[in-house]
C-alpha cells in the first residue's frame, strides 16, 4: 500500500496485471480526478455522477466497467452526516471516490496488508463487495446509536416538564427519513447486480451479494421499527400532555362552577336599591356569608361524591 500525491503516481498502477485498489480521498482536486478517469476510459456521465454529491445510489453497467455509487453514514458528535462513495470495478482494478476525506476502510486495508481473509485470494469483484459491506456495517453502528437515543426518548416521554422532547423527536425522525431515502435505492442496486450478468462479477460472489442484500433488508426493518417507536413515544407524550390539560381544565371548571352561585348572591346584594328588606336585618351580612360558605362546601361535597374531584 502506498500514498500518491499526484495523478502521475496513480497512473503507474494501471495495467500491472495485479489486483489494484485506487482510493481517491476527497473531491478537492476535480481536475486530477478528471485526468484519472479519462486515463481509465470512464464515461463522462459517470464522472458527473461521481462529482455530484447529491447523486442517488445506483448501479450501472458499461462496456469495460461497473459503476456503483452509494452513501456512507458518518457520525460527528451528535449529528449524522452522509458521505458519498462511488466505486468503479474493472477486471483487475477497483477505484473508489470518497466525498469526505477521512480514514475509511481501515479494516479492509489491514486485512489486505496482513493477508487475512479472501480479499487477496479472490478478484476485484470481491474487493468491491468488501467495500460496500463495510459501509453497510456502518449503517448498523449508526442505527444502534439512534436506538439508544430512542430508548432515552421513551423515558423522557413520561416527564411532563421536558419541553424539548418533541423537537428532539422531530430531529431523529428526519434523520431516519434521510437514512431510509439512501438505503432503498442501494437495496435495489444490490438486487440488480446479479441480474446484470456481467463477466466482471464472478458467480462465486453471488452468495456474498445475497448476504449483503439480506443485511440491507435487516437495516430497513430496523428503520421501520424505529419509526414506529418514535411515533409511539410521540403519541404517549401527547396523551400525557392532553391528560394534564384535561386535569387543569377540570379544576378550573369546578372552581368556576362553585363561584357561579356565589357571584349571583353578591350580584343581587350589590344592586343599588334603596328598599331591600334584608339590608335592615342586623345579621344579614353574616348570614349571607354563611349561606355562601354552605353553598361552596355543599358543591364540593357533591363533586366529591360524583368522583369529579
């Protein structure tokens, strides 16, 4: 394994007769990328797809190579970002282009250097499979992290004072939608690979591709489960808030109901009439207070008996 700083150094790896893996880390020097793909006879439309970071995952067959583009998931602190990876497969060469410069595929490099596993024994098609498989493994890691967040949401859903729960739920839900949007096309691409009947794909690779497809189905099923869990957590939290609001409205309604007759009595004796018989009674004031207290207590006992309190 060696690191090249110029395109000329990479071109020396062409037509060596041995299995070659060329990895372009970052799209900073588009001119160098253009020179490299022109040397390998890559179609201009493929070059456009490589440099288009919003390209939908897909697999295409050309005369001398297979082109596969897909998304890797990278986690930076609490945020999940997408990293486009494009792969060109020829008879003896695999060229990968990665949008975000980072130390990816370290496990594959280690296996190659230490001659572990099947990569050195099998062809370029198995190396391409190993690269895609490592990206799919990252999907499981990202989903495990999201699963931990969803478990926290289930606990937070019972906290009435957690005002940030809904916004946090929406962020995770948008992340799941984003991940699902890139996984469905990749699943369809994996299904289509054996159907291409390309001589670049060895029949021995078919069981590995099937296993990769099964992993993608498992990832998608996990995504659907997480989305259902998030919906359930949101419904629980909304139900809790609704019950809390109903309790508040119930208390306010009872208080208002108690004060209706009291307000009526005060309103009657608050009228400015000169001749009101009760005004001349010496005990009219305390009797009125006693009547209002009896009405309030009686209504409270009535509500209690009806289990409204």
